[in-house]
């Protein structure tokens, strides 16, 4: 046994540090075997501990203080990461499952857990889109922006416009260097999305140029207008990125949901479908298009271009935005 204290003590007797206690309890649970399984659970548990210690987390270092409300908050945090493209749905579900398993190992019971990670997240893992993206209708997007403006949620409105017109992730829209993008738009008639990108894809090694149009120009102008004083992006000098997620993005979700938009990530899919139609002159597969039947090479070229514009390294990922080959 790896217990270092009384079972009713700090971290249920597994030591003073949450990061140490979880792995020790898992090793006990699995009897020293199943090394790969234990390591996977440990890695995901440490991601949870990191969140606990972050500004967004509850600041706990004792598993006795972790209840279902804490786990629900963590699920909401993971849902946000999925929605702005930082992690896959499968990653979020696996992290929740590992936290459930580790809490059971620590406590010796099943009392503190999230019954179904997939239901808690409200997301089903899939590599191919099976539902028509919301936000394709420009009038719907305008109505959402107008509603956000009426509620004085101007930065959320700017995020909506940037995401729909350029395919930016939520994080990319928040961190976009607006003066640089506006300068590129004016001088080059195209912009290079580099800030807040996923997986270190930034700089000259991973250019991501988007050709300008009037909608992108309007989105950039609006974002600059509502950018906080002294800032180059949508984060005020006195704020952190997490502050913006909690105090700007989260309150906007009620308006998005009331307007039949599940989340910001839907707008990337809407952008991808629009680009597919512009490139191929066929509707996206998810919208009933049959381009791959007519010209498979053109379909593949469109997917390659959309993958580039969305900041992905593989064209097979595009199926999650526009649907499978038909």
C-alpha cells in the first residue's frame, strides 16, 4: 500500500500534494500492474491538478475538497477548450474519465464522479460531421451580433464576426493582433493568422494567409473599435485570457444558445462550408453537395486549401467541418 497517512487525512492519506496522491492511489487500485493504463490516467490527472491550481480552477490541493461541483466546473473548462479547437472531444472525455477513476481510487468509493463524460460535455466524439453547421446563414449571424451589442457584449460580437469571416478559433479571435492584421489587409489584401494558434503553428514556419473580402475588413474594423484601450487584441492590459473566457465569453453563450448557435466553433464549420462552395462551385457534402462524384481532384484540392486556412496539418480533419466524401 502507498498510504502515507490516515485514510481520513489529507488527500485520503495519500500525501500532502494532489499531484502525488492521485498516481499513488491509482497504483494501489491496479496493484502495481497495467502500467500503460496507470500512466495514461496519471497524465490526465496531472492535467486536472494543473487546472485546479490555475486562475480558472478552485485552488484546491486536497482531494477531500473536490466535489461534484468542482468536477462540473472542470467539465465546463474542457468544453471550452474543445469549442475553440485546443483539444479533441475524445481528449476531453478521456480526461474526465480518468478524473473519475482517480477520485474513486483516492476515496475508495464512487460518490464523487461525473456519471457520463460524454453527456456532461454534451458532445459525441466523431471524426466526421453529421449535422449541418449552424451559423451558415449570414442573417442569423447578424441577428446574434445585434443581440450581443444590445446587451453591451461588444467583444463577444467581435469574436463572432472574426470567427465567421475568417474561420478563426475562439482563442485566435481573442488574441488576434488587430493592428498587424489591419496593416496586412491594407498593404497586402490578405491577412496571416498567427496569434493564439494551436500546436505552435505560428511564424514563418506555418503561414496561414486568408484573402481579404469586405466581410473580413468589416470584422477587423469592428474588432479594433471595441478593443480595450492600450491593447492590440481583445484582452485589456489588466486582464488575462482566462478572465476574458470567464467574464466575456461565458456570459455570451446564453445569447448564442437562444439564437440557435451551439458555440463559437460552429462558425469555423460554417466558414469551411462557405469556402468549399466558393472553391468548387458545389455545396459542401454536409449540405448535400456531390462534388467528389463529379470531380474528386477538385474536392481534394478544396479540402487541402480549407485545411490550410483553418490551421490544420491534415486534410482528413476537414471532414469534421464539411462532412465526408459523398
